C-alpha cells in the first residue's frame, strides 16, 4: 500500500476505536505508578524537580591507542569512536552507504550523527532506540512527533530524549527523508537474548546503560527487567554494533506476557498482533516490536500511558496501555522481546545452499545469531571452544552435517543444554553459514 493509503487506514482505525479510548482513559486523581527506573536507565524513580544530570567535563578521550573489535580489521582510537560528527564505522560492508546526516550529522545545526547513538546498522542500544527495520512512514511520523513536542520522557533526568527531540527540530525535510529511507532499508535481526531468572548480576549504570559488575555477585531480580550488554567493554567503550544484549526477566513472566499479548487478557489490553502483525514484526506502517530492547519498549508504554508520548498515531495505543500495571508491562515486554525475528522473505532455509562460499551478510547475520542463541556461552565468542564444549573451527562436519546436528543435537550436547534449531527456522541457514566460515577461515 502507498503511504497516503496507510495514513487513511490509520485515521479510520482511530475513528473506530475512539469510543474505547474515552471509556478506558485513566480516571483522574488516580495516582499513577512512578516511571520504572530500570526502563529509563536510573537506579531509583525520579523526585519532583529533578533535572538532567550535568554531563561533560573530564578528560578528552585518548587519541593514540588503536582499539579493535572482533571481526573487524579496522582500528580506531577512543576519540574516533566517540566523535559526534564522524563516529567509527567498524563494519562498512555491513550496511548500505550512509547518508551524510546519519554518518556525520550537521555541525552548524548541532545535529549529532545518528550513527553515534543508533549505530551505523540502526540497531541502537537500550538507552536510545533501534530504528532499523521500521517502516519509512513510521520513522517520518515519529521524527515529526519529536519535532512537535509530542515525544518527551516521563523521567525528567533523561537528557538524551530531549537531545533527540532537538535533532528532529533542527533537521530539514530532506534530512528526515534520507534518514528514514536509510534505516527502513535494513531488516531487524536478533539483538537481545531474553533469559528468565530469579537472580541477576549486580549492575552499575553508566549514562543510562546498565552494565553487569565484574565478579559473580547476584541480587534478586524482583519485578524488573535488567538489560545489559553481552560484553560490557565491546558496547560501552567500543560501540561494537555486532555485540548485542541480554535481558534478564522474572521467572514465569514470558508465559504471563504471552497470555496478555495474544488474548488481551479479558479486556485488560488489546491483542498486539491485530496491529503489529501476528509475528509482531510490524505491519504496514505500524512499528515492529518483536526481538527489540525491552527497556526501550517499556519506556514507550509508560510514556504513552502517562501522556508524555502523544503523537498522531499514539491514539491507537491509548486503549492498549490505559489499564496496564507495572507488572503487566514487565510480563508483556518479557514476551515481546523474546519473540524471534528474521527474514520472512529470502532465506528459504536450505542449509546446503550455504555450504559453499556464502555471502558475507548471511555470515554476519549468522554471527549475531550465534550470540543471541547463546552459542557463545559454550563454544566461545568466536567458536574457539570452552571447557563446556568443543571448538567449532576444527569440526569435520560439512554444511548439511552442521544443519542436521543443529536440528537434533547429540545426546551429550542436549544434556549440557545446547539449543536446537528446527529445519523450518529462518535462523538455520545463517548459523550454518557462520559455523562453516569459521572452518574455512582456517
Ligand atoms: C545523542 C544520542 C542520539 C543521537 C545522536 C540520535 N538519536 Fe535518535 N534517539 C535517541 C534516543 C535517546 C531515543 C529514544 C528516546 C526515548 O526513549 O524516549 C531516540 C529515538 C529515535 C527514533 C525513534 C525510534 C522508534 O522506534 O520510535 C528515531 C526514528 C530516531 N531516534 C532517529 C534518529 C535520527 C534520524 C538521528 C540522526 C539525525 C538520531 N536519531 C540521532 C538518541 C539519539
Ligand atoms: C489498534 C492498533 C494497535 C494495537 C492493538 C497495539 N498497538 Fe502498539 N502501536 C500501534 C501504533 C499505530 C504505534 C505507533 C504509535 C506512535 O507512533 O506513537 C504503536 C507503537 C507501539 C510501541 C512503540 C514502538 C516504538 O518503536 O517506539 C510499543 C512498545 C507498542 N506499540 C506495543 C504494543 C503492545 C505490547 C501491544 C499489545 C499489548 C500493542 N502495541 C497493541 C498500534 C497498536
Ligand atoms: C549449553 C552448551 C552449548 C550451547 C549453548 C551450544 N552448544 Fe553446540 N555443543 C555443545 C556440546 C557439549 C557439544 C559436543 C557434543 C558431542 O560431542 O556430542 C556441541 C557440539 C556442537 C556441534 C558439533 C561439533 C562437531 O564437530 O561435532 C556444533 C556444530 C555445534 N555444537 C553448534 C552450536 C551452535 C551453532 C550453537 C548455538 C545455536 C550451539 N552449538 C550451542 C554444547 C553447546
């Protein structure tokens, strides 16, 4: 459908559900729960009169030592990595050519390069957002909402939301179009691994990002989602756009969330699939939510529920969020972010096709799945092996052999907890291609 048709469809949908919105709007005077601190990147809820923390100061980052990340032949200094007008691009072959506004921003207007925060591949981090794979119309609409003051943060300390709005105000129409075109041209791929648990690693917070502390100290998760980089250094210091996240969620929350998401929970909310698509990967202009950062998504639900996000299309979400409790949000997002993502197009799932010289993008997407499936936990960051499992570099299996092993791991592997990947899964071909590439690299 063309853009204007979708705009019309959205307007009609809003008209249809308007009575439901009026009936379900929160009763005035009912004290709302405070913003969940874990979603906004703080340790405690805000106090009245709180302001954004004063940043800046400190020494400029080092500009001598060349740093490296796994899988890239390039080297950058800490200063290059943090350069707001030309941040490091570790994997230039990984994404289409970036428009100028994405790669460099625009200094005269104080617009920072989108790639600094959202990464060149648009996958972003919990404290910002992942615009990759959203529709062109949605990105244009939401940039307009930022520009018009319709996207603010419920937590007055969250300075980067204000900065984002400032960039949207300063952008020209052409810059918005170029950025929307760019981010919508890429597919969303696995980025967050969701793990149910009662105990989480103790964490510290750096500029809105939770980081697991070294050592193995744990604390009860409570009714929170704790999302941390798989590798603190790779994310926090190096901004490695191939190094994803782990989201710890309370035991049992995924199943509770599934009930709310798929049935609406007897009028508590509305089935998400009706608008976001049955697989929650987005439908027409409606954004994808599957497999995305639960912290980011939680902020949006809370901001929409409490009148801080009030864009044109937000009307459709009002009856969805009106009655949700903080615990409902935890459960819903545990489920939503654990949903698989991947190309419903393309990969026909024929692993033997990947046996020969597979294309680099298939291998790259296999590498990121290798992280999100947790293969790294046993086989090591780069398949080099650990005391849990053998290295995969020396495997004697060929493409079909690897695929078969993944469909049905050996009893030993199964007993140790190796996940299986069914023959129908779109993840199979990329993972096989990646494992094979380790072998061929020898
Ligand atoms: C300083 C970091 C920073 C930079 C630079 C930045 N953004 Fe953002 N962006 C954010 C934050 C933070 C959010 C999420 C705000 C929130 O959670 O309330 C965001 C959200 C977004 C979203 C919304 C995604 C969604 O799913 O709704 C889009 C689109 C976006 N940014 C586009 C851009 C573009 C285009 C640029 C470059 C001109 C850019 N951003 C530069 C921090 C940044
Ligand atoms: C009636 C249609 C409809 C239903 C049902 C619906 N959504 Fe939405 N959702 C939307 C639209 C449209 C937007 C874009 C809102 C905007 O632009 O402000 C959206 C946006 C969102 C966002 C923000 C995404 C982003 O990238 O910022 C989240 C999170 C979300 N929905 C979650 C859910 C969940 C969870 C459910 C089910 C419990 C649900 N939605 C049900 C239509 C719907
Ligand atoms: C919980 C630990 C664990 C995880 C997680 C795990 N594996 Fe394994 N894997 C093993 C063990 C143990 C073996 C050896 C089993 C044997 O020798 O029978 C193995 C064997 C294999 C083999 C066969 C190697 C050979 O040469 O025989 C492949 C291929 C493999 N794993 C791939 C993967 C992939 C891909 C993932 C992620 C989707 C993964 N594994 C996740 C434990 C794990």
